[in-house]
C-alpha cells in the first residue's frame, strides 16, 4: 500500500512555538482580559513546562482559554479574533524540533502538507527561514477555513488534500499531530473521504503529549521525528 501524502500539524509537531505562543497570549490578555495579567497571570503561562501540560490537556484552543486561562466566553472569542494578527507581528523566534528537517528531506518523495490552527502566512515564513518550504505543497492555516471548520472538523484537511490531488478519495494519507484532537481530525478526514481512502493517525510525544491517556487512540506513536522514516518504510515509498 503506497503512502500518497503526509499531512502535519504545526505547533508542537513541526515546531516548538511555545515561547512565541506564551508571549502572544500575554499581549492578547493585556488587551482583552487585563485582570489576568501581572500578579494574576495564569500559572500555565509562567513556564514552558506548565504551558505544555495544559495545552495537551485542553480539548481545543477555546477550552484552553476558558478552562485554563480563566477567560470568559466573550473574552475567549475576542482573543481568538486577535490571534492571527499577533502571530504575524510577534518576532519571538520559532524553531523546528530537532531532526524534523532531516526527516522531511528523507521523505521528500512523498508530498507534504500542513493543517494547522496557526496563521498560514506565519507558517510559510517559518518554513522559508528553515529552508524546508519547498517540501510542503499545501499549507492550510486558521485563517483559511471558517470559524466552525477548525480542527477536529475535517475542513482544513480536505482543503489541503484538494490542493495536493485531483481526487483524494482513493488515497492513503498519514496525519501527524501532538493532540487528541489531531487523532479525531484524522478520523473525520477519513469519514469525509469515504471507504476507499485510508487516513493513518500518528501521534508524537516529543513536545510533551501523552497519547496513551487519550480516549481516541492513534494508529501509531512516535517519540522522535526520525522514527517517522522507519514507520513510513512499512509502505511502498
């Protein structure tokens, strides 16, 4: 069975964006919810370790903002609308995880795409800086889909695949992410494509995720990016 494409989550899977995300969140809180700044800054925004823990525990970004940051529903909605703007203007450096670039190059014979809740322009800028942009044939971000079509809705996945293929309904796809919602996203893509497609869900642990605790289990778990090359060798590349 030939693997036709690899789709990636971005934050926590391709890149360690936690320092930037924390800095952006602090700025947004100062605008939307100043009562959650200074001495009242949520504990989970006071260290990368704490941020990783709640980010992987939250169901989605809305849950993260309300349950873990302490925002009201209305504050969360305003904060979400500011995210793309602040992602693009914030200059905190973002780095690929170690060995991600070499893994992508090892798998260059397969088309790669990205489905993310980050801004697509922001993603492209980071890929360009890391000199891996040529390997990604489609990048779908938060701003490319409707507010109701964010992951785990399959909308961004279908947009990504339609940029890669004329007919994705019969393809074998691998989706790689670091959150339970990414596994749900992969399952929803499969449902949308139909029985002739196959969507393989891979969970990564190197950004702090604990997939063994998830109610929705992935097909495979990898602990380093290089393990993906070995996993893909199971398919006729």
